């Protein structure tokens, strides 16, 4: 077993990205994400990688766009206001069918907001944010270990579907230290094999290869009939992702559940504390924790609404965003209640317990 | 077993470092740990604080609302978190910087003049290690050997003299904790 290292989420995801073969990283600093860019600044030169602190988030995402066209593993990261600035570029990357990994260490919004943990970018991440018909694969970690593991997964999914992938984290997971175990770094041979996978679409494939030819990469298609076909093809790709890549965790799910909680990321961690306490007190509560928030595990939720379940409770660090997806999943069969905290404030396990038991305000 | 700790003090007193080395030692002892700092803007003279959880099962929420142990290096830390300590919990505080102490009678309290002890040992930098020592002496939460090992790895090359002072401070803390 690999050695356990006590590390901040921001640093762990950066280290894991490098091990996954990321050698191109472009970003602009912002709290609470800055340890990530700092780690990349320190480590990229040591692995013959490229680190650029861009002049802005807009510049950084466009560097990602360009670099991704070479077929190499590319990453950028930011926190909420900076991610908003990247949205135009993300739409271009999606439109051009390119892989890239974007890490969002969310903070309180809207606007400049504050620097405390929040989940207010759920809509932006899962429903668009940039313009046009596109989808991001969105992964939501809830521990530092999972945050690190998702770097590897994000690059694999980005390559597999030639689609941008976002890791939707938050200030708590970025700043917190927990023990992490890392996978071994990709070997030179594995890196070369990754390169070769991209020769059929990247800009300048290795000229020594037989049948190599240059590819044009673009998101502009002025002929509506051609664009129509392009977008229909994108749609088919998104269908495939929805079919293959839904991930979620079932926590304490059983026939005895009286209430089912749905929460992701940091909110799910706090909900687990509440569920554990209630279990000790003799009340059985289950939880579905979406790991991919797009594609969304609608069926996983509707499948666990057993006979005894009275209601569904959604906990989020926002005014109520994912709750809309949960309502689609529940489809009117049961009441769906919502507990939210905003401004970068976290709820306590007690507040979640009260919401589950219906004793809030007592 | 699950122990929730808040360590708190002025910026520079080493409250966050207390948390880091407790978490590291807990990890070395084979336990699950989490370390969550406050990273917002804090008023000068306020508190820098960290939530640490050490448990033999998976840690759900890393945020400590009601600590089993509060380590307070200054008075604002007691004022801010003292009332949240669990009943029969433990307050360890630095009498040199906490003139008002606590009024609570339902908790264990260990007082130590940590500034004076550190000054006597020879460096104000080791004030926080006295507090860690007290935690170990009183609760046995983490093993001294694991902590010594971590500190040695961290300081032996960088500053062997300071390592020595740190270990003296921890041992002094353990003595106080065991009383």
C-alpha cells in the first residue's frame, strides 16, 4: 500500500493531476484555491511540465483551449468568480470537442462574494454557464482522497469523450488536510501511449507516424446544415455519457429508511454525521450522494424510495439548486424538503437532524 | 472512538501547528484524521483556529461544533469556544494569556503558564508544544513516539537545536498533563 500523506485538498488534486500525466497547467490565483496554483508553480518545472500564471482567468482558459488541441493533458483551476470568467472558453472547448480538466474550488457568491466554502455554482456547472448546447461532466468530491482520485478520473473521462470535465469542489475541501494515498505516476511509456490515442484528432500528430495529417480544430461553423450535424453529434455523445458515467454513493440505505437525504460534496459529509447520530438514536435515514452531478443519478434516487420513506430532504450550501434535480427524480411521489445555508456558512449536523425530524425551530 | 478538538490562539502562537502535529501523529498511529483551518479574515488580536478530528472510523463532518478538547492559547479563544466544550470535556489553557480563564464547572480544566514555560526552556516558539504535551499526558490521544518521529523528520535537518527544545517542551507538557 502506498504511503499516506497529510495534505490539503488543493495540493492533493494538483499532485494527483501531475501523476495522471498533466504537464500543461494555466491559471490565475484566487482564494480559496491558491495552494493549487502554488503547488503547480513549484512542481511543474520538476517534471518538465509547463506552468503559466496567466494575466487573467480568460487568458488561462484560452491557453487551455490552445494547449488541449495538441492532444496533451491540460488543466486549469480557479474559484467561483474566476470560473465565471472562464465560461466563454469552456463553451469553445466543448464546442471544439476537446478534453480539458477544470477545477472549481467554490466560494460564496454571487459576485465577488466571500472566500468561505459554498455550493452556489451547481447550476453553472451542471446546466451550462457558457452559451450553447453543451455539457460538462461534473465530479463532486467529498473527501481529500476523493478529490485527488478525481484528477485521474477526470483526465480519463475527458480523453474518453473528448469533453471538458469539471471537478466541483469547495473551500472546505481545498483548505482541509486529510491523509491521502496516491496512485503511482504514469510511466514514460504510458504517457506516450496516451499521446498516440490522440493522433486521430490532435493538431500536429507525430510526423514519424504513418498516415499522420494535421487536423483543424475550431468551434466556428457558419453553415447551419453542418453545424446542425455537429450539434446532433455532440448530443449523441452526451447521451452516451449519461448512459455510462453516472456515479453515486449509497449511505445507510435500507428498507428501514424513514427519510432519504440527498446531498453532494461537503454538505454530504455533514449530513453523514447527522445520519450516524440518528441511527444511534434508532431512526434509520439513508442518503444518496451524487458523485457525478452531471450526468445526474435520477434513477438511483427514485429506486430507494421504499415503502417506509416519508419524505426526501435535500441539503445544499446554496439557496436550493440541486433540489430541482431531486424533484425530477422523485417525480411528485413524496414531499421534497430543502435545507440550505448561504454566504459561506456551513450547517451543523444538529440543523440537518432537526430538518430530518421536522423539529426545526423548537 | 472519536475525539474532536479545537486549537485556537493569536496568529503566530502556533495553534494551527498544534492541530497539524496532532493530526499527523494520529495518522501515524493508524487513525483517521482531519484538519480544517479557519482561513477567513480575522481581526488583529482575534483567533486563528483549527478543527481537528481523530477517530477510529471514517470522519463525516470535519467541522467541530462541540469540541471534546479545547486548546486555548489566548483569552479570546476561551471567550469564543469555551461555552461549546462538551460536558465533561477538557479545556487546556495558557494562563499567561488568559487572565479571565473560564467559569465552567462541568469540564476538566488544565491550566499552564505556557509562555513562561517556553521562555524557561529557551524559545517562545515551543509554547504550542507544551500544549500538545498536555494533551498527550492527560488523554493519551496520540503516541509520544509517533509525534517525536514526525517532529524529527520535520526539524532534524532544518534546525536540530529547535527540535531538542520542542521535545523538552512536549515532555514538560506531558508531566503537567499527567498530574
